[in-house]
């Protein structure tokens, strides 16, 4: 559904009426703050209004609005995160080292204890401070790795589409995702715990 110039205001008002509650619920779930959720939804609609002429109807309006909101949420946490970047460098080299350190000299898995922080996964995802550190860790990844992770987990793109976007093979994509997750784990354990 491409938006026509004369119908822009009517279409936009319908979207506000249709999707405000769903967007607000999602923002509240992700931030645990009514005021922040309201601000993020408002910012989402302002951005959408300014970009409405670019909406070509290749996705549902709700999907488009949620992608704008998700970016606003990420920006919110990124801005509020307190990662000491000078103390923790996320690089491809560090990702390769983490990946290599999973195996012993005979190429068997090293046994490693799991940090008890990961036993509280559900509570962590509802914690605004944790989400801030997570957003900052994602932002600190090497660019290609950040794109792979955000495309896979925040926009739910399929692997084939992500590979095309990045110009990489499927096996390279899975290696990047694996190493990026290892770096994120290390970053979270360093900056959150």
C-alpha cells in the first residue's frame, strides 16, 4: 500500500489509532518505564511521519513502525549505556581468540563453568540497565558482525537475506554470528557482572 500525497494525513492518523497501543506495550516491555515508552512511541510516529513518503508498502505498516521503534529503543539504550570502551575492545581478532579458546590441544571442547548470571535470563531482559549494556556491547562489535547480529535477532531477517546484504557465504555468516555471540557474552560479563 503506497501512500498517496493527498491521503498522507488520513493514512497516518489511522496508523496512530491502530498501532499506538501495540507500540506502547512493546516499548514499555523493553524499557520498564511508562515515560520512556511514551517518548519512544512519540519519536517513532514523528520519524514515520517525516518518512511516510518513503513507505512503498513492501511491508505491512505495523512492521515498518515496529522496525522504527526497535531502532529508537536501541538508540535509547546505546545513549544510556555506561560501557568503558577503553577497557574492553571488541574486535574480529578477539572473536577469533575466544572461538579458538573453546578447544583444547586435541581439538576437544574445554569444560567451562557457566556464570550464574545467565541463569536469570528472563529477569535480565526486563532490566533496563542490562539492556543498555547489551546495546552498547552490540554497538561496539565490528561493523559486519554488528549487522549480522542485529539483522538476525532484532529484525528477524533470514540467513540467506543477511548473507546477500553482507556479501558473504552462509558458512561465513554462521561463523560471524557465533563469534559475535562469544564477544557479546564476554563484553556482558566484563561490563555487567
